[in-house]
């Protein structure tokens, strides 16, 4: 077992191997640790015996919680490799029996909790985590993931061998792990941009440990079992709830942010011009002034080439003046570097349908340069407070089915009034009028007619491929809110590439429970989404931000970036490999890309095609990097 200098539990990576034998495991666990060094550049360690191998890499952010991992119980019966952060460590330490020999390590506290409660220890943990515990007396491995999946965990099983790791790409150190694409998931990705979140990944044989689940492997009985230990309550459609008040929301929100604040380490808050992130900033500022915490930085990404539609900078500048903050601006590159796009796709491990993650990629890279290892983001609020149009339409559908015509008419008219007309990419004049009419017609169809399954981008795909890969996927056992929230794991992948840990206050179990149970009129009121949040922060943020119903697509100038990459993209789209995949309609894509580059598409069609082309580029680069045997990245 290797141990290096002292540090604390923070961002890291974990590995567990069963059934490989001690000799193979000893070599393999070290190589996997090395492959995940970017997640934990400060420390690495491993434990190997005849049954199991555990590995750990760590990135230290402050000297408060000291641990070397994997670590064992006092009698040597239990071993743990832990990645994460507990927010209730002091309370839990008292519960499990504080003694002088205990460190302040979260890993040791979890291990002590397991000794006392067994797998029920999960009900006592409040935080973000993924861990594996080896129980020697039972010859059993327990693997678990936090409630919203903030920390990743994947596994591969074949012929009595099992491997768990924080990253998929690190698992390919083992040549036995097959790189077979999951064509059913690829089809879903191309048509909808979605992910089933049912435990499948884009690699057919690699599975994801689901959020709020634990897995047990019993070597004595050769038994593998995955069970749920937590879930959100059903979404409420009740009209009233005495506990639903803006003051109660703000109280929970403040408590959640307080427990997430690093005690000593410097941290950053990723600030956009929107409601969610500005709300986090004002509460953090209030708490930092009141308590002795680490120094924090406000950081925003802006682009000189951002269009009037996408430009959040005016809102950010107004917030800066309103509160007297100093904001550090990360200027996105005027043009993309093809090699950087490849690096981005490599670290994401699975294709992503939207370019927004690239903005965070640029921020995370800057944070690493500054030595910041913790970042707050506003992700998750849209899921719970129906901040996206799809949740609003779903609500209107429910009203129609329940024959609540009065509320339906009020909410529909509110939705029409508060449509983001300024955000239309149609420009002005006739184009804008027709675009708005089309948009309203689409909303009406979405409410009163069955959902259309044929994507407008169907023309760019090989219809034979799509027909051949219609395999009904297993239903996701996750509720819709957890499924949507856990999809944000890509954000963690982006930041972990630069050894930065992400904290998302809106994805807290207590706050999530509260928001799910809110009556609909606290989420949407007269067409305005996130109603309770807007009410709660009145006076704390500028009214222009609090009342704004705009939903910025992205400050990334996607169309311009793709045109700048015309030589590289043309080479990729024209390649023999791209054609022989028989996934895409090569001629149609090349024709549309040529029209885009020559300015022959109107603004709406240009952005629509550019968005789908980004999806194609991500998939093709993923196939090149991870699947094609001739490519070694």
C-alpha cells in the first residue's frame, strides 16, 4: 500500500477490483490510479489482498480533514476508499462515538458509521460522495453514490470479475473492458439529445451506479444486488401547503449554502446574469461576512462575439454595480482550437448534446490556474422550480387533463405574455413575426396533441441505422427530478478535468424535497417560472434580473465558432470513417454545413443546424477517441 503526504477529503477518485487475483490487481489498481491523476494530483494509494483491491486518488483543498486512503478500521476488518465531502461530519462523528484516535477525515467517519449501522449508514450521510467499503468478515463489497449523483461511479462485470471506478476512461487501462458503443443510447442522443439515466452508458458493457442507490457484491454467495436507499417524494399538484412560503424557502436555501461553504479553502462562484447564480452569490456574501470562511471569487465567462440574443454581460455588470462586487471575467476564445474540442470530448467521456458545458470548461481551466479547487454553480433549480419550457408545458397538459380550464387559460396567457420574444433568433421584421407564430403554434400542439417523436434533424441521419437500432431501453428507476438533476454529472466531469470540485446548492436533498412538494403556483404563476425564488430574493438582487423571464441559450457564439473550424469540420464530415459508420446522412450534412458557412441560412435555421452539428461533432469525436482502434488519444 502506498501513502504520501497529508491531505484532506475533497475531489478525488476511487477504484475497487474483485475477482482479478492479487498479482493482477496489484498492477491494475496502480495503473488506474495513475490514469485518474487529474482528479487527484496530490495523493494516491492502494490496498490489495487475495479478494479485493481498493485504490484512491485525492486533491487536497485545506488541511482540516486529514486522511490517507484507502484506510482501514482499527481491527483491520473494514477498508474504505472514499471520494466526496460530508456536510454533517461533526454531528455524525458524535453519533458513531468520537474518540481521541479518530481523525477529522470524512472517510474515517463513514467507515465508523458503517461499523455501527451497516449499509443503513447511508441514511445518516449528508453530502456528496461515492465510496466502496470492503467488509472482510462478510467478504462483501458495498458501493454507494450520493442522492443526486454529484460524484460519479461506474462499473464493469464479466465472468466473476468486477471493477468500479470514478471514471470510465480509467477503466480502459484494463484491456478486458470492451469499447463497444451503445447504439440504442446513441440513437436517443441523436434524435432527442437525451439520456435514459437507467444505468446504461454510451459504452454497452459499462454501467453507471445510479444516484441514491447502493450496490453489494457478496463473494461468498456470488451475489450482485443494487438497491435504492433514497428517493424524492412524488411531484405535488395540490393547491395549498402551509409550509410553502418564500421565507421558509430562503431559510432552507441559506442553511444549505452555509453547510456547503468551505471552512478555509478559497472557492469560486460561477456567475451568469441569471436568477439562480445571482441568488447564490448574495447568500454566500451574507454568510461570508457573518462567518469566518475561505476567500471567494466571483467568476463569469463572456465572449466578445456573443450576439445580442446571448449576451449576459449587461446583467452581470448591473449585478456587479448593484452589490459592489468585483467580478473576474473569463473571456472565451474568439475561435475554437480543434485540439481543445477533442480534449473536451475526451474528458466528458460521453457525448454531450449542447455546447454550454464548454463555457464551464473555460471557467474550470482558469480556476486551476488560480489554485481554486471548489466552485459553486446554480445548476438544478430549473428541474425543481419548473424553470424550463418543457416543465411549463407539462404543467399545462396536467391542467388540461384535470379539466382545470380556468387555471389553464390564465397560465397559457401568462406563458404567451412572458415568451422570450427578444431571445428569438429570427432578428426583426417579417422573420420575427413568422418565428413567433410558429413558436406559439408549437406550444399549442405540445399541450393538446401527443408528443411528436420525429426530430426535425431526422434528415441528417441514416434512416436505416435509426430503424435498425430501435431497441426499447429499460425504464429509468429514477424519478424525473432526480433523473434531470443527475444528468448534470457532466458538469462535474468538466471541472474534475482541472481538479476542481463542484457544489450545487439547488441539488440538496432537503431543499429538493421542499421544492418538489411545493404547490404549482409557487413554481409557476401567471406564466412566470420559479415564482417562490423570485419572491424570496426580492430586494437582494436587481429587479431587472429578478423579473427577467429570459432564458439565455448560451453566451457561446456557436455558429461563428463552427464556421471558423470549417477546414477541420469539413475534413471530419468528408472522411471515409464518417461515411462508413452508416449513422449519418453525409451528403445532407455537408450540404447544410456549406450553406451555414456561406450565410445562406436565416438566423433561426443557422442556430438550429449549428446546435445539431455540435451534437454530431461530439459523437464523431467520441467514436474516434474511444471506439476506433486506430486512434490512440
